[in-house]
C-alpha cells in the first residue's frame, strides 16, 4: 500500500469517526411552574410619542455551558455545541411610551444540565415598515438591580443600518448622518431595584483545559 492510498483510507476513517459523533439531547429542560427570580425591566421611549409608531420587543437567550451537557460537533472545525434557545419575553404591561418585562432567571427546572439566562436583548420595531433594530444591552453590570441603560436606534431605509447604539456612539458616517432626528429613537432600559441578582456565570467547556505555565 502506497502513501497516497494510506492517506485516502485515513481520511475516510476520520470522516466516519466524525459522522458517528454521539449527539446529546439538546431539548429544553422542563419549565419551572413557579419561577420567582426575575429581572424586572422597564423599557421606555424618551419621547413618548414614538410609541405611536414603534414597539419594544424583548428576547432572552438561555443556554447551558457545562461540558458534560453538550457535545463536540462532528465536522472539521470540531466546535463544541451548547444547548441553547432564544425566546421572546412577553410584556407584563404596556403604558403610554413604555413596557414592563419580567425576565426569569429560574425559568427552567432541572438538577443537572439546566439552562441559565445568558443575556437578554431588546429590539425596536417600526410598525409602519416592519424593520427591526436590535440593541446590544451592554454587559452583565448593566443588568444589575437599579441600573439604567440608554440607547439610540437610528432607523434608515438602508439595509446596512440594523442595530441600536448604547455604549458606543452612532458612527459619524454619511449613512447615519443622513438619518433625521425624528427617526433616531432614544430608549431607556431600567432594571428595578427589587430584581434578583444574576446567577454566577457557569464554567464553560474551555475552562476545563489546562492553563499554560507562566
């Protein structure tokens, strides 16, 4: 057997090994019937009249990052796959120019491989055009009880303007400079002081690797 034949056989066996990778159950854990730990969030338009045209949407990503609860993808890049899912959080109340949301930390209920809140995302939808701009809600410290986060969502006819800006200013470019003031929608997110503190971040798959010796 020559070297070329050995290489072909090796590649075939390698592909078969990847194809036989055992995938674990990534379905969501059962829901907690009585969740009590929540971030109580109020999102308001700084200009209340903007609520006549725009709507606040809240989503939350839940995932598990325990290595024993995921699996390594059977492909060449060998990514580690975590169980996860993003879900829309319904508003508990809507008033003139603002909406309230309860984002539960204990949404799920399983002793092991439980899904934890990774982060929430807010979006603003233009009810006239259907366009949605997604906000980057800062960092974990912005989700602490009593914290306030502000952002501006610039709506443009261009498909390239697709996000809100909070910790970073709106780019000083012709694209964004052409958006009139009335289509730059300022919003404020406030986490109520009676909200539950975030759970500690779970260890990730990559934290199990040996750290290099300094």
